[in-house]
């Protein structure tokens, strides 16, 4: 049962990576690219969980936790950078 779930997890992660890759290249805004990077991180976490299930070693779960922490901080950082890069747009919306 775990092997089938792991195979489905890997397939779903690869599909998410493909879709996020398209969004990364074609994304019309920086926000689209940031979300695509976040999807890359989520797929990396899912693949580390799959590796942990297949090898029955918990070290891959530690890698997934590390990716989740770095991804969260990175996403917040990129969002603030994009927000600061376009102050003219935010002042126009409020006027």
C-alpha cells in the first residue's frame, strides 16, 4: 500500500513541477514566479517524504522540514521585495 501511495506522490510532484516550470517561464508577473518557486519547494518536500517512505529512513523527513523552513522564509522575503519594488502601484490603488 505504501509503495502505491509513494508512486502517486512522486507522479503528482512531477506534474506539479512541470506546471510550475511553465508558470515560472510564462508568468506575466513576479507574483506568479514567486508562487511557482513555492510550488517547487512543496514538490521538493513531497519528494523527500516519498524518499523517506521508500527507504524507511527518517533522515529524509529532516530534509523536508529544512526545505519547509527555508521555503517559508524565502517566500516571505520575495514577497516583501516585490512589494517594496513597486511602491508607485500601491499608492495609485489607494488614491
